[in-house]
């Protein structure tokens, strides 16, 4: 009996480790939903749901900070992840704030407000937008917890360096693409035209590709810590960008708005950067 108990001990220790992981993960869900509820109340007061978009990057910084305080993984990896998440999150939120503040509510939310009516949309917006984005933020944040919770004995190694490479590549495309697009739109002569130079020469959505690459960087940090299941957060982020909220929606609207976009589609890679096709 004693021998059997000793053989089963590692299993129960591993199970306890996972329970602790999920305890922190569930606590993070409560933190995120508290933040989203406060944000929703503010949106009702100012009648602008668009503020939820500005919070997306900062929300991950706060969530990652919570994981940092609660987890006992490798200190060097934890500090590295916190620094990278902070740089990515604050830059994204600052850019969206610069782009959107003072321009009113986004057309998507205006359409929902018109569809449901002012008297109903104030509470519908909580479930349709704030609750949904809160759940997505929670699910996607899993690799940030996995990388900081597991592997205290695992020193920085090759998977971490691969993660850093993905993150740097992603930030170059995301921040660089946003900057080039902002400069392009600032020139009145470019109205109605399609940006097809710089990062936009190699992919129709360098900012979305960059965002996905950044999250795969976090996924590799998670693998470096010895955990693979939380990497589903990186997969989910990529699927959301390509199939749901990013590439799919933008392509749908741009095809109708810009005549040149059809030609741009024919010669330029949709997502992964690649050399443009030569015109026939």
C-alpha cells in the first residue's frame, strides 16, 4: 500500500499543479469581467461603446500583471514576458486612442445602436460586446499564464529565443504597418487609393499578421516553460484575426469601397508576408 501510494504521489502532485493553474485562471476571469463591467458602465454614461477597443491592449497588460503576481515560474521569463506584453499592449491602446478619440462612436456600434434602439442597446451592449470581449481576452491570455506559472527550473533557452524572434517580427509588422497606414491616410492625395508599399507590399494585413506573430511569440514562451495546452490562446487569437473580426470583416468592406482593391488582392498575399505576384 505504501509503495502504491508513492507511485501515485507524482500524479496527484501534477493534478494539484493544474488545479492551482486553473484557480489563478478563474480568478483572472473575475478580474477581467470586473474591468469590463466598469468599462461598460462608463460606455453607458458617455454613450460610446468604442472605448472597449481602446482597452484591448491595456486589458492584457493588467491580466498579465495579475498572472505575474500570482505565479511562481522562472523569474527571468516572467519579467521578459511582462516587458513584452506591456510594450505591445500600451502601444496598441495608445495607437487606437490616437486614431479614434474625438471621432465619435465606431460605425459598427452605431449600426447596432440603430438596430436595437437607444432604449435597449445600453444593456444589450454588455452581452454583445463587453462580455464577449472579456471572455475572449480571458481565453486568449492563457499562454501568458502558462509561461509564467510553469517551469521555474527551466532556464531561458531556444524556445524562448524563438518566441522573442516571433515577437520582434510581429511588432515590426504591426507597429510599422500602422505607422505607414497613418502616414498614407494623412495625405489627402491618397483618398480612395490602396496602400501597396512598405509592409503592405508583402501582405494585405501587416498589422493583423504582426498581432498574430506577437501572440505566437507568447505561445513559444509557454512551450519553453514546459506547458503546451495554454497555447490554444495563440491559436484562438490567430483564428479570430483571420476568420472573424480582422481580415474577414475588413476585406469584405474594402472590396466594396475601393475599386483598386481587387487588383491588390490578385497580386498581394492575404496574410502571411510574401513577394507580390507580377502583373500578367
